[in-house]
C-alpha cells in the first residue's frame, strides 16, 4: 500500500512537471508569435515608408525639372542647373533633435521628452528624426510667416502652397484634426490633450487633434501632435512627439 501511494505521488509529480513544461512551451510559442507579428509590422512599415519616400521624390524631381526648364527658357540656364548651397545637417536622432529646438524660436515643446527620446531605440529612429526635423523646419517657417502677417489659413495650406524658399512638409502627411470617433472617445481624447501655458488656455492644456505623420506602417511609427496658436501668440506648441497613439485602427474597430 505504501509503495502504491509512493508511486502515485511520483506519477503526480511527473504529471505536474509535464504540465508546467507544456505551459512554458505554450507561453514561448505565444511570445514567438508576438515577435513574428512585430517583425511583420516592421517590414510593412519599411515598405510603406519606402513607397511614400519614392513618391515624394518623384514629385520633387518633376517640380525641379519644371523650374529648371522655365529658368532655362528665360535665359538663366546656368542658374537653373547650379548646385544649391547645402543646408546645415539635421540632428542624428531624437535626443539631438530636442537639444536643437532652441534654433526654432516660434516653436515650443511641451511634451514628454522621455517618450520622444525613446524613439531612438527603434530601428528607423534616425530616419524618423530626420523626417521630424523637416516637419519642425516647415512649422518654424510657417509660424514666422504668420507672425509677420502672412495670410496662410493653416499649416496644411502652407504645405500645399509654400512661398519661395520656405520649408515644406508633404501635405499628405498633415492631418488637420482627428476623426470624430477618435476625438469623441474620452480615453483617446485624453491621450491627445497636452500641456500649454495658461495664457493659451486657462486649463493649462488643450486637445491637439492636428498632427503630422512622421513615420508610417506600424503601431510604433511616430506622430507629432501640435497646437497652432499663431493667430494669437505667433507660436506653435508641440505637445507630443512619440509612437502612434491609440485610435480605431490600432483597436481594430
């Protein structure tokens, strides 16, 4: 009887051990599936980013050819094909980008710096930072023009019709406001509410539905949410520069 009881205890222990091993294997498989999904999202992000860059490059090259032909027709062929002076190099990463915000006097960053710097850990971090810097240069030029009395309606209008020499950002990456579904859901609206001085809003914060698509293709692709206060203070407030916030697409709605 004692031997039977001992054998049963051994068998029970073996079954428990096998159960633990099976649970561990299932957990490992689940983790591998999550990693595979992340890699698939990353690959999709690269493909979308590449397609957008290629499309923008084609449009820019077409615009350049048109301007060169126009100048050549005016007898300015030498000027038309002269290599332009190189602009100062942009920041290599988001930490460096934040350090250089002082070069953009019409912009005020009120966001969480830790979240922004965290983007440097992503594989596309340096490329995203370069895109974000392009966006900030365009916002700076827009705000400076508005402060001087120029009549652009908003930043999207500026990007569609930039003045000669003004930095622009692809209009297709400029979103004037969030969808009604996103803005109307309290949790998501709260995610997009960021600090501003009380002189801008007595509550010390405003909903920033306007945003720029800095990256594309996956849930980590960054967005830049901003508040355009150029009509009053001449400034643009940058409330968030970080991974894509929750919305209907991420929630599968």
